[in-house]
C-alpha cells in the first residue's frame, strides 16, 4: 500500500513539473532538474538574497528555498540544475543564481521557476558571486579566475581575463554608485577597478591569505574578511587597509549590515557583531554550524545560512532550546 502511495506521489510531482515547464516555455531536454525533497529546507545553504518580500536561498543539489512574506520555507517549483548553487542576487526585477559547473540560472517570478542560461562542466569552475546593474548587464566571478560578462541578460557570456598572473578564486564583488568596483579574492589576489570593470589592478593587502567576502559599511568604507578570522577595512578604495581585531580565528564567510550594526558569519557557529562606536563581539550560535551566508531582514533581525539550512539571529527561543 505504502509503495503504491509513493509511486502515485512521484507521478503527481512529475506531472506538476511538466505542466509548469510547458507553461513557462522553458523545457530543456538535456537538463537535470532539481529534485523536490522533504528535507530540502534542512540541506546546506550557501547564499541568500531578498526579492521584495521574498527571501531566496540556494545551496546543494540545485536546491532553491523560498520564504514569501514571512511565511514558511518552501522549495522552488522548477530549477534546471542539480549542481550546488553558491550565489544568488536580485536586480531590476529578476533573480540570478550561479554555482558549480559554471551554471547560471535566472527567474522572473520571485524564484518559483528558473531558466538555465549558462552551463559549462568541462571548465570545472564554480560561480562564486554575481553582480547585475540591470536586467541586461551582469558579471559572474568565481573559482580559478572565472570572470564572465553579459550585456544581453545572460543569453551570451564573454570570458574576460582580469589578471594574466592570477587564476585564483574571485569570491566577492562590490560596486560603488560611480562605477568603481572591488573584488575580494584568494591568496592575496584582490582587485579594484575605476572604470566599472573595463580594467583592473591588483590591490596590496597587508594580509595575503584568502578573503572570502566583502561588505560595504558606508559611503566609502569597505570590509574584506576571510581565512582564520582575518578582516581588513579600507575607507579610501583599497589604497590603505587597517587590520580589524575580530577576536576569533574562525574563518569568516559573509556579512550584513542594518542601521549601523554590522554582523559577520563564521565557522563553528561564530557570529561577530559590532555597533557604532563599539568593538567587535563574538557570539556562539547554538547551532554550531559553519555559516556561509548572512542576510539582514531590515528590522534588526538577520538570517544565517550554512549547514543544516537557515537560522535566525537573534535566536528564537525554539532555536536556543534545540526544538524543531
């Protein structure tokens, strides 16, 4: 009886996916679509963004998780990949996500259905960050010097080499309103551009370990952070840098800001916070997981994502007690 029930549920799910694909005109015969799994919300999540009132999270096995208007987490209907998704962003009414095998996908309906735009497993590179200035113009950066640029909404992508001596991972891109850009990268290979990415020059950082992320603090100040708790601050577009005393050796993956408060998410459940005029404070989240992403909800609350899904900060009573 149970076997027949599972078969029926599988057929219903397959039919639903087929109808949605047909309705969106997005059928790709060579695409492996992400599976709908009952524990997808507890899988590894590597990045998050907001699309209006919807929080969008991406992670392993092509999972895309959605939280509409403060409701419960659900899994996206149609995602045309099963590879790990490492980055997601929202710009000009569209969502963009990227991951392993240089895959890039997009959604125009707040993440419910997606279309694959780029996929190149032979190059063995992963997209680590995406930055779009509008629906047509965007950049994807990633492992081993990956730098792809599109000017037609992702229909075509151009390979660009920003450093012939590079080849290291490019992890995070920041952009100022006047077109200046910064890239935080691996092994001291970080960069800046004064002309909106047309040309790049390497930054001279006081720490030559890997910078895994970057964050805008205010109009001119930025924060780079990464391996073994190292963080660097610059308020002159990367000309000079100050070592930040974080008080931890946990590697820092991501950060977020709200109303003068800065939060950074690190390994082993470490959360670093700083308010205006105060020093950094290290807090241990009860989950104890390695965090990969942080997102401000705009009201003093933050989401933290990593192993086992998405968590809240400050923690809810249920999280603190370990209840489901």
